[in-house]
DNA sequence: TCCATATATATACGTGCATATGTAAATGCT
DNA sequence: AGCATTTACATATGCACGTATATATATGGA
C-alpha cells in the first residue's frame, strides 16, 4: 500500500496535468498567451461570459485568481475592461483585436499538443480516456459539493 | 473546433488535477500535510532518495520548487536536514518521527480520495484509466525530451 | 426612506510550480 | 597544484491557484 499511492489515478493525473501545462506553456509563450488564458479567451470570443464572475465560473476557478489573471491579461493587451453602465460594481470584459487574431493559433497549438500526447492511442482509446475523465470530474464535483455542505460553514447539514 | 479545446484530454486532465488537489489538500490539512509533500514523504520513508536533488527527480519537479517545499517542511517539523559529512554542498534529509507517524493516515486519505473519485468505475475501468494516463505521461516525457533538445540551448540539433 | 443583506470586485497572504541566475564545494584536466 | 567545469543548493521573480477579508454598489424589507 506504500508505493501504490504514487500509482493512483490521482497522482497520475497530477503528473499528466503538470507535464501538459509545461508543454503548452512553452508553446503558447511565443504567441503571448498562457495556458490559463484559454478558457477566458474562448468564453469571451463565444460570448459565454463577459464579467469577471462569469469568467471565473466558466473557467472553474475562484474569483481572486480570475481577477489577478484578468489584470495581467489587461496589462498584456489581451483584454479590455469597461465599467458597466448599468451596474457600478461590474465591468464588461472584451477581447482586444490582437488577442482575437492570435486565438486561432493558440487553439491550434493546444490541439497539436493533445495529438502529440495521444500518440499511439486509437480514436476509441482517446474517446475512452475523455469519457473516464469526465466521469471522474463529475465524481469530484459531487464530492466537493458534499464536503462543502458538511464543513461547518453551512447552517443545515441534514438536507 | 472551438468549444472542442475545452473538451480535450489536456483540459479535462487539468480540471481533474485541480479538483483532486483541492479535495486532497482540504483532507490533508488536518494532518499537517500538503498534497505535494507526499512524494517527498514516501521517498524518504522508503529510502528512495535522501538529497534535495534526488527528491526533486523523484517528485518530478525542478530544484528550486523542491528547495522551497523542503524549507517549509523543515519549518513545519516534517523533515530534518543534516549536512552531508562527505559532501560540503549537500545535506541528508530525514523524516521526523512525527511526520513518519502521521504518514500512514495521509496515505489512507489519498487512497480514500481515489476511491471517492472512482465511484461507479469498475476495477477494469479504473485500471484502464491508469494505463491510459501512464501511456499519456510517457508521450509527454518523450515530447518534452524532444522539445528540450530542439529549443536552441543544445549545441547539436541534428543528432 | 433607511438599514441590513447580497453581490461584484479588490487586496493580502500562503502554496506550488516555473525560469533565470548566483554561490560554494567537488571534480577533472593539464 | 591550479584553474575551468560541473554539481548542489540558494535566491529572485513571476504566474496560477487557494482562503480570508475588505470595499463599494445594489437590492429588499420594515
């Protein structure tokens, strides 16, 4: 039961994620993007979100990290923020033309990375991996919800 | 080809890794451990490594992050460092009794997390996921090696 | 209308990871 | 032996992520 811990899906996923992030980061850097930018860029381009809050939800990160990322992306000329005329607390976020122009290349880079990493996989195997991961993520979300409602911060644990 | 990027194994793996890390972090915190500590703890307990360099290699992280983690682990009473009498540059790193005593609980926590996350998976599916991830990681290592030798820092790109 | 609450964002701080670079000890070659 | 190189580690800096908390604007109920 000892070495086993480092052979579990949990640890393998962590290794895979760090490796893939490192690879993608290196390839995206020449384009002026980072790996974490992509959900934001895609959401903005597709109109799936335009506020910090919605972007955080879309990317499944907390609000402060999203705020920091948006600050860096604004600093680097990838996005613009204009105060929302209807809500003094909020800003509408838009892609800059430069970011939009380079986005297809960034997506292509990530697609290529996926192909590289799935070398030797049949289409069925690649699909199976995605399906298994999707189920695992669903379990993760479920467990996170349960833990959150049982961590003492919620008023009713007997829902 | 647009929404697709966020449905690729690369992105799914990233999501799964963050979710699993968050879950494990929350569960390990009461034991005084962090997720990243486990490879170090296991390697030290099993005698797989005892220097900073070997620990970094074992955990597959770079040397500076490992140095920082060891500094925090030493600060938190998980490890001790004694100067290597045979090599003035190096230190031998050992687990403290307290850390060793709590390690089995930490491993149990991670095993449980894996079980939670694999809920609904057959043994065959869990094994398949691990096998696919292992192959993916091998591809990742291969690509990383190729990119490293082609990034301009090497003297000969025509090996 | 006014105040309590909810919401959107900002800030502070800690961790994990990366790269780039500095320092000191060991090693090797002449 | 002496000096260049390699090695082990330390430090500086930056990004991504998390929690905890502050601030400002909306909003809703008495």
